[in-house]
């Protein structure tokens, strides 16, 4: 799916990953309650504020994934 479709799903609380990241445990997800922000979970389990790259915005390899509860 494209970025626009993925962003809609992220807004509804669904975690999303990209095929190019080659790991379904690497994903972006919405943090609530406000202030809303989008974080990225890395393979090592760390989380940080996510800022999409131009490649992320134009990508068509977005997929649903399962959020890991830690």
C-alpha cells in the first residue's frame, strides 16, 4: 500500500511497517493521548519519534504488522 493509505491506518492506531525495513518488528505507530505523535520501534526494542523520509512518503511497500506489547 502507499504512504497515504498507511498514514490513515496509523491514525486509527494500527502499526505499519515497510518491506524495505526487512523486519516486521520494526514499525511505526501512533502515540496517544495528545499530544499525538508517531513513534518508530526499532529491531532492538528502542522507540523514538519518527520523521518520515522522502523515500517513506513515496514508497508503495507499506504493510500492516502486529504491535509488540512490551
